């Protein structure tokens, strides 16, 4: 069993046993927070957010400075993930979902994506013009 300080040190080093211990200690806590009925998440959303929380903990554990308890840090990461999930859901409802566009395949109407030619001269031409102007200036 790790102390909180040892757990943090070992997690920061990437020790698998420490991450298993962290998950064991906090998985229920995180799941209860995410399952809070006022968030309104479905069971599948809860599981997805719990996974995101632990992914973010893995990414961010090295930034934990010990100014609060580990439980407070886990709580903050969990709350941030819940708020982010709500924002994504509201954005989708408002129709602000990011649409991916294939540059290779035609759209539903059979139209292919077309990139218009640049209006500026190519970079090589710009360099040649500058060199010519510099040469004329020297003459």
C-alpha cells in the first residue's frame, strides 16, 4: 500500500502498480461524481467520462504540485471532464458540431472539394523578383 506521496511519485514515474492502486482508490469516487443525477449522463456516457478522467490523470499527474490533496486533484479533473462533456453535448444540440469534410471524396451532391489557385505569385517568383530588384539597385 502506497502513501499518497509515494503513490504520486510512482505514478509520475509510470509505475503500473501505482496506477492500478490509484485507479483502485479513486474509480468508485470518480464514477459516483460522474453519475451524479444532476449531470444527466447516460450510463454509457458515465463510463466514457470515467475513462477520460483517468486518461487525463495519466497525462496530468506530473503537473500535480501537492498544494491540495490527491482527492481534490482527482475531483477537479473529474469536474472539468464533466463540464467539457456537457459543453460538447450542448454544442451538438445547437448544431455547432464540427463536421469533417473529406478532401478526396465527393460530397452528397457528387461535388469534389476544389481548392482555388493562389492569387499571389509562387514563392520562387517572389525571390527571383527580389534578387533582380536588389541587383538593379546595386547597378
